[in-house]
C-alpha cells in the first residue's frame, strides 16, 4: 500500500514520475462531465480528494464557489499550494481520505473528484475510500472517480484472463516502484461503488496517448491510446 512518505519522495519530480489523467487526457470526457455535474457556475463546493499537485482543482476550480483540495502527502501538497497563480477559493488540506468524514461535514461536496487514488491501495482500503467519498458527497451530488482499466491492459496482452472473467475478478495487478498497481474491470469497479453506498455507477473510458504510458504506469507497448475508467457515481 502507498504511504505519504512514499509520495513525498516523488514531490519534486511529480510531473515526470506520476501519471496525471487531467493533464494526459486529450479528449473532452472530463470537461463534459464537469459541465454536466457541477452546479450553476460560481456556486457549490468541489472536493478534490487526492489532489496531487492540484491540476484538476486549477483547471475546474473557478466553476465553483469553493474548492477543498486534499492530499495525504505533505510534500506534494506544499508543491500544489506554492504553484502560481494562487487560487483564492481553495482550502488546501493534508489528510487521509478515509479520515475525511471525521474532519469535514457529511455531504459537504456538490461534486467530488478522486482521480487514480484507487490505483495503489489495497482492496480493503479502496472500499473504505469509496465509502468515505460517498459520505462526503451531498445527496443528489456526484463523484468522478478514475481508476486503471483491466480491459485496457487486456487489449495490450496483459491481464487478459482477469478482464475476460468479468465480475468474478476484481482486478489485475502489476508491481511498479515497489508498489502493487491495480487495474479494475468495468464490473468490479461498478460493484465496488454500489457496495460502498453509491446509488448509481456509470463507467466510460477516459483515454490518454501512448506517450504517457510510462509516466507512473506500466507500459503496454500498444500503438493505440490506452484508457482508464471514469466512474460517474451518483449519491
């Protein structure tokens, strides 16, 4: 399982060593979903749970009245806070996602984003993360959760047995930088979200160019774009 200390070591070289789907995604999926799910511009609260260096908060934060951006790595959070221009409507918070329901009010967020936070966690911790995100999202609100796709790995010739078994297989795993990297089937991620208390879970691919495949990810060697799952979770 990843720890704050592990990610602190990546803070200085975050852009070259850590995969950032907000930066890598060349399509319109994120833009479209944020437009659809955010409240009227200039209102509401965005929770960026596992914000990294703040790419998502900086790209979409102006749509909201307030943004809560948290990460459990103090070094990475300091880098996010130091970036310019400063974001006047952002509260930066160093905390563990699982502990957030003890820190923030239940249902605080109109839209919650958690991008590739499930990648390096244990299955049990992932369940806890999904439950915490559910508690933090307002009733009628939504979350955007990105997680690695086992089906994308299968297309490249790895993890095919897991991806084709469907709902009976929760994940395909690989080892990278001393951590276990997890890949989810459509069925397994959908079921995990529903089990965590979300009322609805719709998944769609969110692609990224092959050029990014070795940035914080195991390379596939496939010439086509790879993809992660973007789960749109309804509260």
